[in-house]
C-alpha cells in the first residue's frame, strides 16, 4: 500500500488543487491520498471561507481519500510551524510514504539546497541577531538564505516556495517520507486575476468577499447575484463543479465577517493589562502597546490590520496574534504543544479507499483517531479550563474554540456544525 500525504488549506478547493491530485495519480496510480487541512482558521490568521467539514467533503469529491484536521495550534501559525505540524502528524500515522507539495520553483534540488542553507549554523546565528535588531523573521530569513544559497530573492518571496522549503526542513527529521514536488501550474499565489488559468485561491476569495460586501448592502442576496457575467463565468471555470455548486448558493451571511471581531477585541483590551497580554502567544517586543493604540481608532478589521502592520510586525503575524488573543492562547501553551507535536488525528471526511487506510492506522495504534470529540473531551470538561486537561485535551479544546469563534463571526451558520455534535462524513 502506497500512501501520499498533502498538507493544505483548501480555502477553497480549486482547479489548481485538482491538478495536483491528477499529477499524484499519474505518478502513483494506486496511492491512497490523505490530506491534512487547516480547520476553522488558516495560516494567515483568517477564518476559512467554508467550514472545515464542507471543505473536507469537497476535497473528497475532488479526489482525496481521507481528510484530517491540522490542529489549530499548528494551522494558525507561521509557515515553519504549519509545515512542521503537518509533517509530524503525517509521520505519526505510521504509513505515509510521500509528501506531495506544490511550488513555483520547478527544481527540487534547488529547494533542498535552500533548506540546507536555512538550517546551517551560520544562517541560524545571523537570523537571531537580525531579529533582535528589529527585522521580521521572514525578512531576515529571505536575505540570509538568498546569500547563503546564492538564490534569487524573488524565489524566496513566493509563499509556495517558502512552504516547500519548510516541508523539506521538517522532512529531514522523518526520512521515511519522501518529498514529491509538483511545480505549480497557472496563476501565482498572489494573483488576483480570476480569469487566469487555474486562478489562485487569493483571487477566488477576493472576488467572493467583494460580492459579499455588495450582497450585505443589497439585503443579503446570493453572492452569485452580485457578480458580473464575466466574473461568474471565470469563477465557474476556476472551480471543480462540486465546489462551484456549493459556492454559488451562498449568501453573504454564510461567509465569515471579520468586522465582527473588532468589538470583542476592543472590549478585551479594556479589561486586560499589559502583563497579561505579554503572556499570550505572539505578543512581545511592545506589540501589546501597538495593538492597544490601533484598536482605539480602527473602524474596521482591515483597518486594524493595516495600521498595526509594520516591517517588524507583518500583517499575517498581526492577524494570527489577534486570533490567539481572542482565544486566550498563551505562549507557554504553544511551547508545550510544539514540544509534544500533534497528539491525535481528527477525521473530517473519508472516501472508500480511505477506510482501508483508517483500518491500517487503527491496527498500528500509532496515534488516536478521533471521530467523536466527546469521547476525548466534553464541553463540561473544557469549561473547567485548559489547566485541568490532559495535553491531548488541551489541543482538542483549542480546535473546538476556534470552530466556535468562526461561527460567531458567520451571521448565518448551521448550529449543529460544531465539534461536539458533528461527525465525519464517510462516503461509500
């Protein structure tokens, strides 16, 4: 049995993702594909467009065999932590042979050379010095790595290349899993051209959020009704049929509205002192003061992000920090979870071939497979506080809280789609 792992967000699942799966099947026709995906919040600190069960079901329809959730504490983190968490989870399944990933760079050798340069003692020493001097992690890493590996800095500004490098770094500790590079085809990650070949997830989300803003003004009509004929046709061409059918039926009230985070953040700042803020994940070097100042004047969530962002504090870091602040995630909790790694595999959806893989994993007893949250954590136990919970329960509690936070900012949501009541979807 050959198993290929993918670490993804599928926010949303689009034709570029389908292309990747087609390439995997071409190389390994009988491989079982297991995808580890972000849950309620994605790596850049934003709420996922669709909930995690919808995205998992659409991934199965798109060609995956099994979809697992990447715990929140790895999903809503930097590229390095996202990659490490995903690779460690796949490794703990005990059966994954290959990790497939996309990148703008077509050369695996080049990416491996850069990954080796990042881990060199010289780069690591200089990296810490640059950060102390005020550079952001991403900025310092790009400059130092480009010099050490004699690489084009443009290559290191592409998000998929950055993730590919982090996957390769993580795979050094799991030699049983081989890397499989699938060069990205079509639009670049940052492209906002919805009409481009294999339009990016960024372009799709931007179009839908623009339509949602117009739909809210127009009394909540369908998002599709706000699109021009050109954009509607381009959206249809950029998505697999099942995903397009799902999205064209959405109203604005069924998408997360990040402006709904602003008031809770302002209220939280009123009652939280700086000493308490500095215990939270991502808040250091005076960031607590900057957030206080920006929250006093911001009229929208986007304005908050843009005004708080600096060279030292990139927007993605600000966005992740705000979510950690709302959920009360401390740096001590993050450190403990990083040390232990993912402690369970949460099943979101499974296809017929995925069932065979689940039986193999259960037999090996390498990691708990969770289909029913209450078997491991109840809402009553969660209410007692993270300090009373086991390490596994602490990770799972943060997943459940992230799900409910996303629900709070989604005006019209199915209340049954929460972690304590929702079961995985098994397809036959």
